[in-house]
C-alpha cells in the first residue's frame, strides 16, 4: 500500500500519514477526541474554545484531503451505546496501487525522499499506536505492513537544484520534440520551479547569451556541473515562474482520451472529463489533455479502477509507466524485507 500526497507542508504530510496509520490500525470507529489524543499534530487543549475550534478545522481539512485522495474513510458508531460518531478506514476497500508522484508531489515530500524511513516519523507513528493500545483500542499490527511512500522525480532535479544553490554552471543534453537529435546546452542555473505539473530550470544560456528555461523531463542523460562554485549571481528579484509561463504560452488541450472508470471511482478524473457515458460495468470518460505523459501518470495512480482505451499514444505511455512502477516496487520490497 502506497500513499501520495499533493503539494503540502512536510508537517501536514506527516500528520496525514499518521492519521492513515492510526485509522488503519484499528477496526473500530475512533472519535475525534481519540484521534486528537493519538495522532501527532493534533495536540490541543479541548477546554480552550479557540484551540479546540482550530483543531476541528484542521481535522475537517485532513478528512476532506484523504477522501479526495480516494482513501475510503468511513463514519459510524463504535457500539449501540455510543452517541458520538467516529472514523475508520475500510480495510476491504483500501488497497492503493504503486502511485508515481507528480514532480510537485514529490517536492512536497521533498528532500526526505522516504518519509517512512525517517526516524522522526517512525517514532511518531509508533507513539500513536502505543497510545491506541493504552486507551484499550485493539490494534491490528498487520494493517500497515508494506505502507511506504514511493516517489519519483526527474533525475535532473537533484543535480540542477544543487548547482543552483552552489551558483555553479552545468552542462546537459537536451531534446526538443521538433528536432530529431538532442543538443548540448551550457547553463548557469538560477533555480528550478514547477509549472503546470512539470519542473523547469531557468537560467542564463551561455551559448545563446540569453535567459532560457528547460523542461527537466526533456534532459537526456546526466547533468554535469562544471567550473567552480559561486561563479555567477542570478538577477535580483527574478520571477522564475513568470518566465516559464511566458515561455510555455497558453496550454492547448487538443488531445482527447477515452478512459474507462469503475463505478464510483476516480472522482478526480471525472472532474476532468468533458463527457461521461454511463455503462453497466462502468463509465466511459472523454478527457481533454495537452501532455500525454501527465495524463498517463494520473491514470496509473488510480490503478485497476481505470483503463486507458485510447488514443494509442496514451496507452503506450501508460504501459511504460506501469512497467516502471513494477520495477521500482521490485527494488523497494527486498529493502523492506531486510
């Protein structure tokens, strides 16, 4: 089981992961008060009206976030004698596939790379489960086995961000769609930013003597740092996002994808659809798109709940990304078993 969270702070990401662990580790419904006393990040004084109201707002946002991500969060009473509703995650419906993160999602989890292996998060999760046991709540020790965030980002991300921080020039091979052969570029990187779900590096192109930006996914091979650190200084108050936006121009969603979706699944995809045709076994969506790789990564994230029926270029990219998911999973599992 794998988790992918959108672009949020590291503190909130850890709180969401711990909330999922808490609700997966028991089959009974937990009240908001029990969750507040168990999950790190919800600490507050319930006797203080303002403090308690802040907790309730935070908890409501987190519940909405989990449901948006497709986590089957249920509400109910732990017993016939209870008057306050509680929450749990339905085990029978919770089976997330290996989800490749978008670059901005990967950045949200950030430099930590593997949150589940981070000592602070592991300790917080263990503490939360201990609190559940102390409160008399039966904990399922098998419920969260195999849960680990797996994330991918363009290989050039790390070298380029490091070079931008060190003010060190780089060289790399870059491919553009309209040109058959890639070319070598020499760049003084000012920074790396995300725009429309893609990462770009912006800087001074030393060969062209002008400001340029490059999409990281089009960089072929490795990025090589050249020269010494502190070799240049970026312009003051430069707006990298605005530069990328001007360079990219408006997004034209001229492509049309046909996607089959199981009933009641993939709410995020349904919002993108320009047409939905219900069927006996599921719904057929027509989704406009501009970037086939971006759409393919969204479809792969929903696992067996969706199927790409066309066009052929989309199916090919989906298949390739699924193969990459399998390859990453095969590398992760032996590490978890050690």
